[in-house]
C-alpha cells in the first residue's frame, strides 16, 4: 500500500528545491541530488493528484465535468 503524502507540504518542499537550484550556488553533485529529490517529489504529487481524480470520478459516477466560471443568481 502506498503511503499517503501531505500534498501541500510536498509542494512546499518542491518549491524550496527549485529555489535552491535556481540560486546556482550548489556543486554539481549537490544539484543532482536536489534534482533527483525534486523529480521524486513531483512524481509523488502527480500520483496523489491522479488518486484524487479517481475518487472524484467514482463520486460523480465516472463523469468529470468542468465547473461553470459564471456565477448565477438564484
């Protein structure tokens, strides 16, 4: 069974890695280690989002619909 991730925490960690890499002050080896961790975190986020999408499909009888961007007055 896959472990549950805290999506917000994982995204924050991923953003931190991107900022660190963009600073350009790491050695090549450190940059590769950060990049590898970033790829792993990105994949975990993608998996969590796909799982959430599947749950939504189940709850909506398999029909994903776009939300209307217009607000209606009832």
